C-alpha cells in the first residue's frame, strides 16, 4: 500500500473519531448512573431504531456476509426472514415484561421470578458470552486494519488495540448508553454510506447501471435464496427460518447489550415501534451485503482473479487492496471501523452495566461504575491480545461456537420464567445451565460421526429446551 493511501485512511479514521468525541461531548450533560445505564429513558425511538441497525452489524458481518455467496448463495436471507418474527416476539412478549418491571438490566427479572442464583447465573452467562464474542469480532477488524494500514507505519498490534479501545472508553465513559444512542446513528449512517458507495464502485468497474446490476444478481446461480429440497442440509429453509426467530429472541431479546438501548425509549409503545422498525430493516440491509458479494464474484470472473479460499477474504481482496481505487479503500476502512465500533462500544457499556447492577449489586455508585468501566476496557484489551497470541482461525471459530452455546441457557431460563409459574431449585440452576451446553456439544459431535444429519443454528433451541427441562424436573428443596 502506498504511503499516501495509508495516510488518507489514517486521516479518515482520525476525523471519524473526532466526530464521535464531539457527539459524546454534546450528549454527556448528565453523567449520573441513570444516564449511563438507561439514558434517563428519554431517547427518541426512531434514533434508537436507526442506530440499532449498525449496532447489530459487527465489523465481521461487514466483511463476512458478502463472502457467503460463493459457498451458500443467498440462503442466509432465509434466516433474515425469521428475524422479522423474532423481533415481533421480542417487541410484544419480552419488552412489556421489561417495562412493566422497570428494569435496568433484563437479568434482574430472573431474581424476581426464580431466585438470586438464577439471577447471577443469567448475568454471568451474558458477561462470558459478550466479552469473548465482542473481543473476537473486534480482533478480526483490528487485524484487517493492521495488515492493510498500520503495518506501513510500523505500529505494533498491541498499540493499535490499546489506542482503539481507549478511544471507545473516552466517548462512552461519561454518559454511556445516553451517548451511544446518538453515536450509533452516526456510525450506522457511515457504514451504510460506505456500503452503497462500494456497490456503486463495483458496478462501475463492471460497466453496469443499477438496472443491469439488479438483473445480473437476480440471474446469477449464487443468488439462490430458498432450499426446500434437502432436509439434511444446514441451509434447509425451516432450519434457517426457525433458527432466525430464536437467534433474535436470544441474541437480542435476552442480551443486555442489544436491549439496553431499547430500554431507553420514553414508553413501551415507542420501544415496540423501534424494535419492529429495525427488525424489518435487516432484510434489505443484508440483501445489500449479499448482492455486493455476487457483484464481487462477477468482477473476479471478469478480471480473471482467483477466488479466495476463505469467503471472508472476498471483500478485502478488492476493497482493501486498491483494486477499486483509493476512494474505495477509504470507504472500506470507514465501513468496518464504524461497524466494529458501534458493536464494541455498546458491548463495553453493557458489560459495565451488568457487572455493576447484576454482579456487584451497586446500581447507584458512580465511582464504582467508573472503575468497573476502566476494568472492563482493560479486560477487553486482554482478550483481544489473547486472540492475537493464539492466532488460529480454528480457535476463533471455536470461540464463536462457544458463544452460541452460552446463549442457550438464557433461552431456557427466560422461557421457564415466562411460560410457567413453577418454582425452581435455585441452588441447582448453575449446574443445569452448565450441563445443557455440554450435552448439546456431545450430541453435535455424535451426529457428525454417526449420522448424515448436521446441526445448524437449531442447537440453540435444543440447548434452551434442555435447560427448560432441567429446571422443570429438578425438584425444589423444601425449606427447613
């Protein structure tokens, strides 16, 4: 990469961070814990909805989704269609519960319904999942920036991670979620602006107008969406569709990170409008990413470029290498940085909130919250550097799989709490929550070795069902 090109990228990132810090300064007038945790319940629903689109799309998604088309076509859209019903379920089943109980964190509902150990178990599974998952996603983006930009200047990777996390800490430390509602809006705008401009640049390289590009994508064999003819396939429609519903229920409705902004709306009615709005927006958003993937494949064929072995390398191969021009390199960098930061900053804020409220049970101590926020940032840096030390794609994949397993117990705990009035053995809940993912892992390994069936996202539903059954059948101890 030329020095001038690398300098342009650095200046773009610097300008972007300046905007984030400016927004933080303008929104940080109130610095109490209610502003940090709940945004004083004053956020406009339409701002939350728009910002949540970017917060739900990580930097890894920005890179990975276009590359899916070369392997599984556009079948990911089947999951996205399931998202719509999932967001409706969160809006009309879970949000009314959270607002009725006036919750700061969603896991405190488990304390009221099941008991103290159930409460701590749910919060602990969230903290474990979010810390590892968010750090792994952030690591992937840092590696891309390091390889294509920062290595040019000899900047070491630990310094890259440190500087980026410090910048996140700077604009979230005062008002937390109150600030993020507005910075997420800016980040979503930057991300989709970059995506659309990259698509236009690829169309120009292909010599296509909008109508021609739409026709080319529609007629390409990689644009297949629906799979109804192979129940054994991981891309079978009903597997993908039903999994999409439960993915949203668990990874949005039962995730403090995703729900915290929704709980800043002024009323339940506005929160429902926010949830349903960005739920529908995910279909066209992901369709754009997948369409970009098809266009990039067509461009590779036209230019005689060999397709990369890993789908994640498809977009960087064109956008980050300068094949489409310097402007696209800058846009690509802006897109992945904005996507990465809108997910990492909300994760750091949610981790601080859950630790203060759920684990330490000190929701009103401002000094403690500030200390915990620093500690969470330091631990986050440690996790990212740990992934760098391991430096194995298979280990990173294993981390993502582990995160998907750890959301299953949350599904079982909340389903049991909402669908039954039965009491539980609160002391046994931590053991049940640990046993369920282990049983699912064993079942997955057995089916791979002994049958032709392949588990996909439906493992999440099995995991939740096992937790539910464990809570039901483990007898409650009578008090002495």
